[in-house]
C-alpha cells in the first residue's frame, strides 16, 4: 500500500538520527529543562487508561506507551 | 503462532523495523535507567496521555534503594449514543477502572513493579448479550489484569526491563510479555530506546445474537523505537516509531453488520427498526500498523511551558490517521499545585472494509464506527496537588467531541504515595 510504504520511508529517515544523537547543551545550561513544567511524565496508570480509551475507540493505535494493541479486549 | 501476511506492502515495513533495531543495537555505551519522576520504568516507558514514548533521562531522578511508591488511579469513561455512528445499534458505553501500581527500588541496580487493574464495563452490546440465557453471565464485563515488571541497570550505560502479565474477561483472556532497553548518548543530551511486546489472546467468539461460535486466538507483536533529545537550553523533545503486527481473529466478536433489504419488513432487533438482517462482522486475520510520533516542549519561563505533539499513523486495513496535540503546562503554586491544559485534534480515514450500508454479503465487512471516517476534538486538563513530599493528588478531565456523535467524557483521579 503506497501510504504505508511512504511512512516506512519516513521511519527509515528518522532511524539514523536517533542512533547518533546530538550534544547541544552543557549541563550547566539545563536549569530550565529541569523545571517541573518541563518534565515528560510517565505515570503508567494514566498511560494504561489512555491506551484503553483511544486504542479501542479509534481505528489507530501506537504512540501511547510502548505497546500498540493486544492484551486488551475491545469494548 | 506464525504470522501469515498477505498484503504486498508488508515487507517494506518489516525491513524498516529490522534496520531500526540494528541501528539501535549498535549505539555506543553511556549511563541510563532509573525511576522517572512518577516512578515508572526506564526510557522506553510510555508518557502519559500524549502520543509518544521515551522518558528523558535528563528529566528524571534516580530512586534510592528502599524507595517504594503506590499509585492508585480511578478512571471513568462514558459515551452515550445520539443515534449517529452506527444507526442500527446502540453504542452506549461506560467504563469504570481502578488501577494500582506498586513500585519498589530494591538496590542500586534492580527495581520491580506490580500492576493490578480492573475494569467494570457496561455497554449496550453487553446488555444485548444478557438477553440470551446461555450468555447470562454477560450482564456486565469485568476485566481483571495483573502485570509484574523488573528493571535492571546492567552497566554504566545500559538499562533494561522486562514484564509479564495476564488479563481476563468474560469472553477473553490474554498473556503478555515485553522487554525494553535504553541508554543515554551524546553526553546525556539524548536517550535512545527500543521495546518489544507480545500478547497471546484466546477469545470466546460470542456473537451479537448470543451464539457461541467456538474459540479463536490472536497474537499481537509491537516494537517501539524511541529517541529523546535536548535541543536547546529551553527546548527538548521525544520522537519515536511503533510497528505492530497482529495475526488471528481480529474481528470484534459481538459486532454485527446489517445487510439491508429495502422495502422488506422492519427488523425489531435493530436500534432503528431498519429492514435487514444482521450478520457477524468479518475482518482480515492480519493487520500491520505503523505510528510515527513526537512531541517538543519549550520553556517559556520558570513554571511555564508549552508543548506541540502529534502522530501520523497508517495500517494495511486502509486506516490513516493524524493527530495534533498542543499542551500548556503551568505551575500555579510552586511546590504545591501544577496544571496542564490540552487540546487534541484527531482525524482518520475509514478502513477499506467499512461501509455505512451493505446490501449484499462481502468477504470482509464491518460497520464499527471506530473504523469509519472520523474526526474529534478533545479539550481537557489536569491539576496535581502535592500534599507533602510523599503524597500527591491528581484530577484530570477531558471531553471528546466526535464527528460521529459518540462524544466522550473521561475523568481520572489519582493518588500517589511514597513510602
């Protein structure tokens, strides 16, 4: 399917970037990044609920937590 | 179970996955794994709510040996049926879900978590089943799940995790396994991770009319590659891709499809008394899905930040979706009260086998509203109140306005306690 192939190509482009990473900021410049308002939360209880709601009530899955379907009955 | 893919586009994605895995497995060493701020495992754990993964190590503080945390969350989900969506069936649904997660950091290099969740599901489809004596146990669906996970710091750089669990419902049980690995690179300005999950499900095929058509199996594999990056002293972001493969019985057993007979007698078992006969939904037995996602957060000033997030998704059933989710984070009372407001736009195309109306049986056919053309706008937010150093309370509320009229209300209340 062409759309899927295009997305796969985009994924290929992303992969090498992720493998290298970039050192852009010194540790003493990270004060604002440590602000509570800047924290990427990982509350697993909320991830669990959001996965169930969005995965079962929409036609797409993935991107919330690290699984994308399975192990959860459909409502 | 062996996967048996039939669609021509699948090999390209499979190769992509292998290449990505190979790339991640060759990354040089650096420090990693620890508790995130809210106590979940490593850098490939999910991020709440938003459509991304990766817990940025730069934002986490390692727990100390002996630390324990209990997170309790009660969630409520409801949508009525306004008559839109599938006109033949009542799609009303209510879910109440308590979740408990206990997390214990045992040593500098090992931690574990125990996860128990329960859902009480009340829906029109279950009410329907309860009318059939042989399915009298389906007056409500009770979902129970348990998961055990461990996290290890292997060396001065690698962090790995694994989990196993099971879940059970009236017509369904599942066993799941997963593993993840992550590490910091680029002087801790970046974190890369990869995770794999597999679920093996057994399904009692109880159809819309109460008939039990034996049992089926379903296997689901997913792989997520994730990347966190500090971009500037005020900006950082997470990005990733998830590929998932499903094989087996992928229809929803109790979903019906109405084949209409214009001019025929009305059918009183249908919600709108239409003329037609109901048949079981039939969908392909394999599905491959790809989601690319990311979010970038920018600090405006101390205690204020905004975030732009989104996801692009496509699968070989013909569903393509896009979502965009901006958020605003603000500390209202330093050390005491934090807030988050969000908006989410979501749109998807219909699955190839979806039709609003069928007039003859087809090989594959569904009228599931969730596989139709759809768009939605979500408005919501969350308040978190820190009682003291060990306890915090959180309340979240979202309203989802859907183009098919199945508007949703989501509410959650959480209590986090550290021992």
